[in-house]
């Protein structure tokens, strides 16, 4: 077997083997059970509660959870705007990098607070170290919010009638101190000991093998990269992200970073199993997610190993596969694996340029973000999948002539209306944004045609990808698009805001509504939701929604490009 393929199998096996015990550990945290880190972090937690004036034992209903989340996110956004627009005179700026313009700061602040990490700048020249550290803090916080809100939904799914769903601040702080921070220390240490910089010194002067003197940017990179991957954040310290040799020096660090991308999203499925004591349901959900992931991964790996058909027609040998835009130290297989990993989750980091992927591989990365539920981002990935579960339960109930029920709670008109609004929001944001930008380019090419370095089908794909990435809170891009301008900064910022908070509000509202209903014990006529049949139903709903929503746009972009080669 090709050694590259063995590397992919190793990485997936590692992430599953680590996710199972991690999921059990996170489940204990959500359930407020004792863990082995309590002795270390309980005093720190109490300090945070005391400073903030929080009573962690005060139970909240679903509206109070959302109020707490939205309030603290607004505060973080304002702090980010201040730092980003004043970096030039603030401390920790050894390279004298300038402050950001208002529209770029808006885009960047929204991007990191919403766990998107879309970057319309290059980190080494666009941010001071204070700016980088501020964004690194938001990478912890935004990930912690996503995981905490998933914990709220897990508690709401329990077999009981209640409107009290724990305390948001309690779940949030414990997530940051007991999950994200310890894991980030481990990953950052592995990276630092394998060549990733971790320093506050400025640029270093080196002499190349050719005798040229070069100024090389560095900084607290290892710490930044660790939480970037673990929190499905994805924002790079350097412009090329994890294709940069200092951000991802070797195949070993590539394994560490790749495993980190999917670790917590998969672990949360097993955390749900622990909280609800429903192992079969968790395995059903994991099975559907994994099948979807493999259906995107396998053809992408094959496409990139086989090479680019346009180059083949030129008579150029591609013994290494399609290497355009890829790093020799990783190769096409590991690059394709990362590309699907980072887009089925809301990570968005890259170790190769997605703009250089073969057309159908580029389509698969977009599909991963368009579906946005095969593992997904930390916490919110499960929330997206939860919406598809609600839709599948409702449709299945209609098919068998029974009132739809999920985990002993009746799904009625209110829950279905919310689920449909959230399911349609994602394609609405993507397709509306792409349509507006396409109209502007087509009707005023002199002013707006400069956005596209690659006109035609690929240029359309670049715009489609940017709005898809923004709506999926992903952050990666087809970087042939010139996106650091007021239109793209503001438009993508608005999409990121709507696509982050409405898909959180909807599932939490549904879960809170169901939690307050009377629990109905299972009977012989109850629709089983932990079977392969129901899993197939959920997968069919996902496929139909994605196909109906996005096939026309994909046909105009990557599919048309494929047939034009």
C-alpha cells in the first residue's frame, strides 16, 4: 500500500482512539463530575468566578444561556476592534507593523470572535504580537463558547422535564481550563520541540545557501497554532498558514496538527453519549458523519494523487501527483486529507493552497462547508447536525403516520419552523452573497473585475468559496480572490455574524423548548433514532438539502471548470 495512504489511515485512527476517552472526560465536565484536573484548576475557576461576580451554581434557562453568550461576545468584539485599530502605538510591536483600517479590523474582529478566522491580511506583516496574542485569546474563548453551548443542548436532551439547563459560565470556564488549555499546552510543546518558533523577539536575519540576507518573521507561533487547530479556529500566524515551514515544519508536526483539527469535534459526539447514556445514538451519529467524511475524502485523495488533467495534456509527467500549490514535505495525499479535514470541520487552516486543487477536489472542500455537519466545528458542528436530526425525525414521523418524537419529546410546529429557518439560512447567505458579487463583477468589470486573478469558471468558484467559508465559520479561501477591500471585508463580516449566532440560537431554542415538554417513555411504536435505518434517513435529508441548495452554483463553478479542462 502507498505509504502516503498509510499515513492517512494512521492519522484517522489516532484521532478516533484519542477522541473516545476525551469524549468521556468532556462528558464528566458537562455532568459536573470529578475529574483528575480539579485539584489544579478549581482554584483558578473560583478566581474567575470571584472577579466576574458569577455564581456558577445558579441554573439558567435557554434564553439566559443565549443572553450570556451574546453579551460577552459583544464585549470581546469591542476589545478586538480597539486593539486592531491601535496596534501601531500599543506595546509588543517589535517589527513596527501598522494598525488596521476600520473595515479590515471589523472583518478580523468578527472573524475571530465568531470562531471563523477568515484572514484578509498576512499575519507576519498585518499584526503586532499584541494583536496576535489578542486573537489567540479569542481562539480559546470562541471555541469555549461553542463547546459550552453544545453542553447546554446535551443537558436539554436528557430524559426529563425542565427549563433549567445548567450555568453557561460554569460550562464555559471549565471547558477553557480543563479541555482547551491542557490540550493546547501539549500540542504547543510538541510543535515547539519540533521547530515551531515560540518567542517574543522580532524578525531574525539569516543568510541563505545562495548567500542572500533575509529577514525572517517569527513570534509566539507554537502557542497560536495549537489553539488554532484544537479550537477549529484555523487562523494562521503567517500568511501561508500551515503551509509555512515555521508553522508546520515536518510530517510529524503535520500529523499533530491534522489530528488536532478533528479531535474535539469527534470527542463531543462521545461526550453526548456519556451525558445521555445513549451509546447507540452516538455511534449512529458518528457513523453518518464518518460516511459523509469518507465520501468527500476518498475522491479528493484520488484526484490529487492522479495529477491535474490539464498538465497531463501538456505531456508533463506527474509522478508525485498534483503538486501545484502543495508542499513537498507533505505531498498530495496528506494535503488532500488536510483539505477535507479542515472543511468538514469549521477549522479553515491549510497546508496547501486550495485555489490550486483540481476542480472536483475544490468542489469537495466546498461541499464539506456547505453541509457543515460532518463533524463540524467544536460544539456548533453537533448543533448543525441536531437540526438535520429534527428534520429527519419529523419526515420519518410523517412517513409512518405518528407524531414525531425525539428522545421522548414531541416535535411540533414551533420546533419545525425554527429548524427550517436555520436549515435554509446557510444556503441563503452563501448564494445571495455570491449572486451579488457576481453581478458586480459582470456589470462593472473595470472597478470590480480586479477582484479576480482567475476569471471564468474558477473566478466564480473563488467568490462562491469565500461566502461558503464565511457562512460555515470556516475561514479558508481560494486565495486568487483579492479580498482585502471594503466590499469583501464588510460583506463577509455580516455573513459571519449571521451564520455564527443564528445557527446557535435556533438549536438552543429547539432544545430548550423540547426540554420543557413532558417526557414520554419509549413504547413499541416509538421511532428508534439509534438505528442504521434512521442514520440512513438523516444522511438522505442532508444529501437532499445540499443537492437542492447548492448543485446549480457548483455546476457554474467547479463542475463547469472540470469539463472545460
